[in-house]
C-alpha cells in the first residue's frame, strides 16, 4: 500500500519507545498487554506467509475481547458505512493506544497489520494509512505524515473513493494547522466538508467542521464560529471523548473572542472530566489564559502545576509546547515573571526540536510585545448569545486536585 515503506518497529521496541518518549516515562495504561499481544501476533503473521490467517484471527479475537464486541459494532457503525471486516477491531484497538498517547505502539500495530493481512481492500488499507499518518503527526514527524496523507489522496482518486479523498484533505489540513498555515487549513477542511456532506460521510464531516470552526476564529468571524462549534458539540453528545473535544474547541473560540468568563467556564468543564491528554492539555493552556484575564490567579497557578506534572509524561509534544507557552503568558500577566520564563523556555525548546513553527512564532510575538492584548471584545447576539449563556452555566464549582488523563477512548 502507499506509505508501506515506513520502517517497521517491533512491539517490544515500540512499547519501550513510548515509555521513554522524549526522555520521560508515559503514564501506565490498562490495556498495554492487549496492545503488545496483538502487535506481536501480527508481527509473526507477517512472516508466516500462507499460515498467517490463524494468527490474524487470534489478534482480532484479542482486540474484540479487549474492547467488547458491542462497543466495536457501535463505534464502527458510526465511522464506516461499508467495507467492514473483522480487522476493524484492530484499527479501533490502535485508536485505543493512540488515545493513551502510546503512539509508537499503535503505529507498530497498524504497520504489522498492513503487512500481515493480504485480504485488505484498498479502502480498508486507506483507512489504516490515515491512522498511521495521524500518529506520525502526533510524533512530530510532519513530513512523513504529509507524505502519507498525499499517498492517501492519490489512492482515493485512483479507486474513486470519496471517503479516502476526504480523509486525506482532513489530514493535510491538520498538518497545515500545525505549521500555522490557516488559509491552507481552511481550504482543505472546506473541501473535505463539501465532499463528506455530499456523500453522507457524517463522521468525516464533523471533523471538517471542527477545523472550519478554528479557521473562522482565525478570520475573527465569531458569530459563525460559535454557532458552528455548538452544532458540533451537540452532535457529539453521547460520545464523551468527542463531546470533550468539541467543548474544548468551543472554549478556544470564546478565548479568541475575548469572552474570557465563558471561555473559563467551558475549559474548566473540560479539565474536570476524564479525557485523553490531546484534549486536556490544550484546555489547560486556554484555561490559564482565561483565568488570568478574569482575575483567577489561583487557577493559573493550578494550571502551571498540572502542566509541570504532565510534562514528565510522554504526552504529544505539539499540544504540550502550545499549552506551556499559553500558561507562560498567563503567568506573566499575573506577575509571576520567573515561572513564566521557565515555562516559555521549555515550550520553545520542544518546539525547536520538532519544528512547531506556530509555537515559535507565538513566542516571538511575546518577545516583541506584538502579542499584547487588544481590547476589541466580541459581543454575541441572537442565537450566539443564547449559546454563550448556556456554556457559562457549565463551569464547575471547583477544579479537581489533579486532571484525569483517560487512557482509553470512551
């Protein structure tokens, strides 16, 4: 398949890499043994030639037993309308590891599945390729991820798959966002949204609209961003991880609109829930900024403490560096200059190592005072006003002692 030249890493080596990624240990997860067992079986299957089918079947059984057949069916029905196969359970188990920040292990699992099961259709292989690309991006390997998504788009065009083409555009949009190219991000997400809407690919359409919400914020079109973001949140109810993700995005919309009390309410609600690090960590950065702007110095210090603890784990470097920089800004605004400088240095060191230009540009703006506050506060009206009021009511009475990083998808 396209992208199959990616170097294979064994289950054991990948697991060790996850446990020491960036020189820090990863928090323990509850399903590690299943990830390793499935990946190891698939490794052996890839070497077994004609005898691979029983090993792949056993790997599928372990994945189904781990996640539950009912959950797999429900989750699969939500994402895939056709081209279903037993190996869907392994794709979802790889998602399980991804949500727990076990990126190398999940990548190894997907690569082993690609090599082990010759029965995969082009669409099924494309779905696998999209997941590999997403993991590579989280590992900071943006060029490899971009190449995977380009391969996915070419595959989708060759076989006439709207699903794979839309997934490719979504992925390329995420790469553009990480590089700070919001015009490209919006154009790609808009293409994905149009195609997914036309083809009835609601799962993909939701993610495209999430991206368009962010793009609307960058254009300062907050009315559209609020209404759009709230629709995504409502569509996510019943799926705790998706719900938390869309609420986190909504909090960021409020922050950009300088509706700081409402942003604090939404983001405090997010960090009070058990959610994956990829959602909790960005929410912490936004919470620090909104708390600083509303006179909640204790909340800013609480966020700084949470980020210090999280930084000692193997969470994704992009979201960590962004949150550290945002917390640095918040600390500066409440007069904590020394702590602010330490977090800023930590953020820029990570960003420089991985090529996160958006983070480095943000730090440069702070240095030149170009990032200082402007006071054009957005005033919501009509439907947006009602939505903002509902969000404000979500703020919890108190924050937890520590955030709860969800090790598996809900």
